[in-house]
C-alpha cells in the first residue's frame, strides 16, 4: 500500500486544543491559505455521473473545494446507494494508484468525506468528519502525488492523532474515534481541502 504522506520531522507536542476548529493545528506549514486561494465549486449534484472512461480526479493541493452539500440536512438525505457507489469508485481509484487515502471530490462525491484504508474493513468511508479537541503532537508532512508517489511540493503540519466524530458510511451511525497515522492525516487533508465555511455549516 503506497502512502499519500511522508513524515519529514516531528514538531513537538502542542498545547491541548480548546475548540473543534483549533483541533487542526498549523494546517498550512509553508504559507496560510489566503482569500485569493483558488476555489473550485463542485457540481450541484451530490454524485457526478461516472462511466468506464471517467478518470479519478486526484486532488493536486492547489485549490479548495466549495460545495452545496455542506449541511446536516444534505448529509441525512443522501441515499445509501450514493454512498455505496462512491465507495465502489474510491476502491477502484485507490487500487489504480495503490493509495490509502481518497477524498470525496476525487470520485465525484460532493459531500465532504474521506475514504481511509482499514486493515479489517478495507476502504472505509468517513462522512463529514468533525475534529474534536484533543492534545496531540504535530508532525511535518510532505504531501505526495497519489499517481506517482513523488513529493507534490506542498507541506502541512498535521497532528499525529485526531479525535474525529463522523458518520460511518456503511452503518450510517455517528461514530467518535481516535485516528492515527495515515487515517488522521487523510481526515486533516480533507479539512484543508474544503472551504472553512463548509465545516462551519456542518458544526
């Protein structure tokens, strides 16, 4: 399994986060996102059409996503078929490049979600994951190209572990779980890739 993240160095142990928004510490290491940062508006359908010729639109770290589906109502109204189909696509995309982290827009899903590798369950869908306050050391992470495994030139400071609350894509149950390593990095990358307004609306 090819990782999507490469550890550069540990950055030490930060103070405990005091709010959900503070749980994601120092997301942009080299430069904070600005108001001029490119934004990509996802389609106004929850799941884009897909066929054998459709390619996985792997995130290239140069923009952030905006979506019309960043609300508890939109999440609750999403059908099981949509989530199952998105998971099927994520499995295919992950297999093509042998990666352990797939973001929802990469498979045409407009909901904020991450697909992470689980040794027991395979690729697992974490829907609308919220980051809860937790104390965790930060690590300097180089983001790798999912397609080549080469460094993308983008670096983040991500927490080594996160406490996440999310909807399990298979059971539709609300789950609170500590994630570590690549799973934690994937969820934090998802947060960095969507506009902050999306997470504020979901909170």
